[in-house]
C-alpha cells in the first residue's frame, strides 16, 4: 500500500494506525533518505503505544529502549561487525519488544524473514510517500 501524508501529523497518524497491527516480537525496518520521516513515524508509534518519553534520533547510541518499543538508528554504524556492539542483537529475537530499525541496510542479513519493511520517500517539502507491504 502506498500512503501519502501531507504533514508530520499525518505521518504520526499513519503510525498510529499501524500500531494496531503490531504485537511484541515484531520488527520493522524503515528505509528512506534523511528527512523522509522515519523518526517522525517512530514518534507516532511511541505516542500510540503510550510512551511518555520523547523519541529522537539517538546521537551517541544506536539503540534506545522506550518501554516495549526499541528504536534503533544505524545511520552512523560503519560496519556490520560494529553492529555487535550496539545491543541490537539482544532485541532481534525478543518476543517482548517491538523493534524498529532506521537505516537497516548494514544489518539486513540478520533480519528475520518476517521483518516488515516500510519505505519512506520525500515527494516535496511537506509530502511523503510511505509504502507498507
Ligand atoms: P528521518 O528520520 O527519515 O531522517 P525525520 O522524521 O527525522 O526523518 O525528519 C522529517 C522532517 O521532515 C521533520 O523535520 C518533519 O517535520 C518534516 N516533515 C515535513 N513533512 C512531513 C511529513 N509529511 N511526514 C513526516 N515528516 C515531515
Ligand atoms: Mg531518523
């Protein structure tokens, strides 16, 4: 499905819709260029899951836990080998968390087949196309 959102709020609302279909143990891989709305989407997921803390792009860590939601942002991860130091693998097989990964390319080979892939595309300053299969 291709979803079109016209502002940040709509991207968060789409995330809220998706939350209804998620359960612990699920993994989401978010693809798309910088600024395409991946973190905004994760903020929407967190809000819908009742997370009180503010979700942002971790600067010094690659993986951050918000209650049952685990947010990984591997943008600055140099190599797949380095992935071992992030703590990400503790959550990859966890049946208790929802794991959401931005910039998943570097660890793609370890993602289970059930991983849901979501693609973000900037179409203009405020519009985004979000493809969810
Ligand atoms: P990414 O994590 O993919 O790099 P972010 O979510 O951090 O992207 O940033 C998206 C930026 O684009 C934010 O500044 C947000 O306000 C802006 N924006 C504009 N329109 C939208 C939209 N339709 N959906 C999501 N973000 C949008
Ligand atoms: Mg981001």
